[in-house]
C-alpha cells in the first residue's frame, strides 16, 4: 500500500465522514474530508495524488455532477460512490460515467478497505504511467532513462532497442523492484508505429466478477475492455499478468485472434510473480501464454550488475538532494564498498528508498550508510553467490566496479586512483585494459 497517496472523503454527514476517515486511517491511509463537492473541487483535480470516496447525494452540486466534473478533469481518477438503499439507477449512471465502483449503505468497513486498496493500486499505476510517458516523450534518447554501464545492462539496452522497434507482444519478468514497468514504457516509447499511445492496467482489477454476465451494473472492467478494443495502433501494458482471471484470459485470446497475424495493438505483459509456481507460465492458458511471450525479457537483479549500483545511487542522490533542498552528501570509499556488497533484495526500488533515507537523515546528523542498509534487511547480509553464478564473475564484477567508480570520482586521474586503491600503475593499467575501461571516458 502506498504511504503517499491520499483518500478524499466527500459526504455532508459528519458522522459518516469521520467514521470512514477513522477506519481508513487505522488501516494506514492518509485521508482528507470535505462536506460538499464545491470544497472538494478546490483540492481535488487533475493529477490528484490519491482516490475519491463520495456520497452520491450531496447538497448543492450532487455526486453525479461532481463525478462528471472529476472525469472531465482526470479520467483516470478512481472515484468510489456511496449510494443509499434504492439508489441503484443512480449507481448504474455513475458506473457509465466512469466511477471506479460503488458502495451501498450500510457497508462493512472491511469492504471499503478492499475497494480503496484496489483504487489506490490503480491510481499508483496511472500516475506512474503518466510520469513515465512524460519523461520518455521529453527525452531525445529514451534509453538515457535506463541508467547503467555494466556489460549485462549495456547488452540489455541493445535488446530493448531491437525489441522496441518490433511489433510483437512482449512478456517482462524479473524480481520485484527491478524496473519492469520502466522497461514496458521504454519499449512503447521507442516503437515508431504506436505513436506512444498506450493503456496501462493491473490484472488484479480483472477479477472473476469483472465481466458482465447477469449483473445489472456495468463494471469498471467493461469500460477497460472498451478502451482496449478501440485503442488501435498502440500498446496495452498489463501489470500482474500472472493474476489474470480465467474469464478475462478467454476474452484476451478472442481479442488477439480477431486482430489476426498483424496486430495493431501490442500487448506488453508484466509478470510480478514471486515464485515459479505462481508465474504466468503456470497460471495462464497455454494458448494465451505462448502468444504473449513471443518475446520475453528477464530483467537482471541489481546485485547481478554491481557496476551500476554506485552510479544509480549517485543519480538518485542528486535527485533527492534537489527535492529536499539539503546540503550535499559525498560517499566515502567504505560507503561504496557497502553499497556494492549489499544484496539489494528489493533491487532499484529499494536502492531509491535508501537514498532518500540518507538524504533525510543527513539534514541533521552525519549519515552512517551501513546502519541504514542493515536496518533495511532482515538478518546480516553476506557475499554469498546466487543463481549458480560462478564466484569468478562476482569477483571480476566487483573489481571492475571499484575501478570504474574510482575513475569517475577522480575524473580520470590515474595517480589518484592508484593511491586510493593502493595499486601499482602497471597493475591498474592491466586491469583497465581487461575490463575495457579507458581514461578518456572519465576526463
């Protein structure tokens, strides 16, 4: 659950506002309350960092008119409508307009928590997609967003360029926090046919109750299906593909069949499974899985590209220093060693979080990076190898990273690097040649 996104609660009855706010606050959400639509619209608009819960009957501007206004400002904003007994026709109208879902009074607190969790997840995805799309559209070279110069990441960037220019469906796999969503948006931004048009959904929203059958209330899923069917040239990014319901799997197979061999709409699927037994390969229909996985990306974990750890840390350090307007922080040689040796189970997402902790703590007192790293993982970490990778590769990757970072830190000064790493000139030259590191890169 996001600790940054908020829940705006709009209801003219103070007891209902307070009870919903109290329950959601206890669940861990930040809330803000409004007695009417007019006051809410002063705070809630396009790009609002959260979701909305609103009574359908409000004084002045009613809930339906408020919903229309919010959908005009931001069609991706999840709005949950609260209805009274006998308000089903209004609920139907709200769902047609674009409401995320509705709750009928009286409702169980647990139900509103579940709905808010789904709405928050959808909002996180839409806001992230919006930011990524803006970044990639502004960049003269979309691949510059994929930071790293290690051999494995350099090869990966080349693969992204090649597959991005193709038109087939893509499946992206990798550990949590390794950048799967970023890669999905990079693939779409590079593609010359899509025109950067895309839709982005979490398959967790497509539960087994999603498709319309005997229900009298059109679901949010039906709206999403319409968006996909009418997209045309573009891409649909499906997060959590391993959680796609059987009913929607069948619909997706039919949709792909109708497109034929030269599909206009490209499906970019993201497999967020933790174990092999819960992966898309195990959970999806075989005919669907093989269609979606025609081209597959397996993202390397951050620990597998040690040379990129310090450059990534410095990139986010610069960002958060500017964001929080605080004094400059420099990494020591020992800090860099700790960063490189740390296993990073949460990958780039965890590294970004650690950087912000360093910046925030560094405003008051000197930061001990090792203590932050140790507090961010259960147990003491070690340099144990994983995935059967030969120890020699770890040693060489670690050695290359040390020399590369030292050269960057000293702007290519050979004498300064020799002094820091305690290496003779001949040994340093031999190792730089071995790892394809040239002084001209750093001057």
